[in-house]
C-alpha cells in the first residue's frame, strides 16, 4: 500500500469510529400488565333456598339442584361454586370434609391462611381460606349455623394455575367471596 492509500484508510477508520459511536443501548425495564376492574356493586340474591346473600351484580348466577349455585365471572374466566347441605346430626363430618377439601391443595400451595368468621347475631359461623401459590383454587370458605345449614364455596379459574398471572383477578373474586360469606343470612 502506498502512503496515500494508507492515509485514506486511516482517515476512513477514524470517520467510521466517530460516526458508529452512539448512545449506549439499554434494555427496557420489565413491565407488568395492569388490570383494572370496575368497582364491585353488590345486590341481594334470594331464592327458594334457606339462605340469602349479596353478590357482585356483574357476575352471572345459575341454580343447580339442591340449592347449589355457580357464580361465573366470564371476563375473568372464573367460577365460584356454592354447595348447600342440610346438617343432619353430622356437623363433624361436614366440617371435616370442608377442611379436607382445602388442605388437599397443600401440595401446590405456598401458604394457606385461615380467617375465622363469627356472626352470632345472624348465627353464621365459618372459616375463610386464602390459598397462596399455584393451587387449583385460591379461595374457599364454609359457613354453618351448626344445627340445620351448611354452605361451602370455592373459586376456580379456567386457566393453568399460575398465581402471579391470575393474582389481580383472584384478589377481586376473593373480595366478592368474602362479601358473600359475610352477608349470608339464614331464612
């Protein structure tokens, strides 16, 4: 190479290095999906069954036989299943079955929080379970008057259990379940 070609090459290299330098590229920070749900509006639900309760007016309720109900949330792909059983001197068996159903999820659950519920004026007693982790259900409850009536409820999502993904919807439905349980009255 001649001196002239070498100087042109050196000049081109300097120009390329000057113009090729840009600001340092940084990756975008992680973002999270924001899910805003409308404020829940509750309405009283009555039927021929021996109990009433308040439920989210945006949910769809369907009656089953023997006073069992499904309360669906189509936008969230979630359903609350309510089951009614009369107490026929077998309250211990009903309590055992309700608790067993909850603790079957302990394999996948990170934690199960128990919240006792007592309303002596309405004679409604029970337990609310918050199941954290990738369990099939995130919330369950049972209520009873200990003499005649026993109601259980659990929520299921129509999605593979991934607690981080469904946490906003699970929290919304959990609040509705707690409201249902706290407003339940025997006829």
